[in-house]
C-alpha cells in the first residue's frame, strides 16, 4: 500500500497525460477511444524516468469538466433500464452474440471508468494515475477481443440494447474519490469476479468453437480483473488510512448513501482473496 506521504508536489502545471485521458474519455468512436487509450499507456511507459512520468501526469493539477456530456460514446447501443435488457440462451447463435455484447459493453464502460479516475481526481500519488492508466489500457484490450469475436459471428458492438449501471455509479461518486474506489472497482466491477466462472461454465456446456473461444477470452479478462479490483482495494485502503476511517464501517455507510446494490452469493472467494479482500470483508459479504 502506498505510504501516507506518497503524494508529491507536481513538477509541471501542464496536465499532460491526464488531459489526454480526458480527451480519450470524450471520444465517442469506440475504435478511436481504444487507440487513444493504448497510445496514452504507451506514452507513459516510454518515458525514461520517474521525474518525466510525474511531469507528464501532473498529479496536483485539477482540470475543469468538459462542456460535453461524459462519457463519449456512439449512438448505439441504445441504453435501457437493466430490467429491459433481453436475456437469451447462449445455446442459440443470437443468444451467444447477446451475451458477448453484454460483456463487451461492460468492458467499454470499464475503459471510461478508468480514464475518468485518471483525469478527475487531482492530488493523488503518481502510482494512482499509473495504475488506472494501465487498467484503461487492459480494458481496451478486453473490449477489442470481445468486439473482434462478435464481428466474427456477424454482429458488432451496438447491435443489442444495454444498460448504464456502471456509469451511473461513476456519476454518483464523481465528487468523492473514496466512494469511487469503494463502489466501482471493489463493488460493481468485483461482481465480474463472481459471475465470470459461472458464465464460462455455461459456455463450456454450449461447446461450440465460438462458445469455447469466448471462454478463452473471459479467462484473460478474469485474470486481469483480479488485478483491477486489487487496485481499487489498495487505493480504497490508502484513502481510508489517510482519513483515519474504518474501511468496513465506512464501506457500509457509502453503500447506503449511494444505494449500491447488495451483492449476493455465490462469491468467487479465491479470486476475491487474490484481489485483496480480507476475511472480515468476505464475512461481511456473506452476512456473517
């Protein structure tokens, strides 16, 4: 966990890569957003030393919100309430495409969530921005894997209705970085750790080459998402320590304040432990 005094004064007034993260977030074309996100991570990793990276990320610089609505996204898919998103059996070609589309939409939102964390929250340690820029880069890879598979099945991102639950929580927590870390990566995104093995089991029963390719893609996503949830856990813990807050008690308060969904079992306890959840937190999830 980063130390309390990890944050340092910015070396430059220029927002640099954080400004680039905002520009990528505003990008409405999915492929352009993916390319811009990969370019940001490549630019950061190409910098020669820590001083140059700190200069590029300018952690102390707050930026004004853009005039346009966030995030940038295409006109399709149409966004509907979660209860109106149709559920189809993956044992049909259309049902498999709908399932892949739903996960693809989650990954598109996840790119936006990570980019938003980079630009929005000033004054954090350099590692915070580096972590979330890496997450954005990996989410962009996940989106591309899923979209490419959808295209191979004669479909594309935008073909099915989707809901906006992830981004709605992002908006609710836009003024509270501790709430953002608590309720987006370690709550909503952590649900993917629980759901992915169940989806993979269903796809293995389908057994077609297309379904088994989806299993492989989901394995890559699950591996990376453990790391992403761990980043959310790490920064939530760091923020609670800095504010002298009890992480579990404060989580309960934040969940009530922002109407976070109550998570239900089964939980992927092994993946959650790997992502940094303590036994006390797992007991809380299980109602113990």
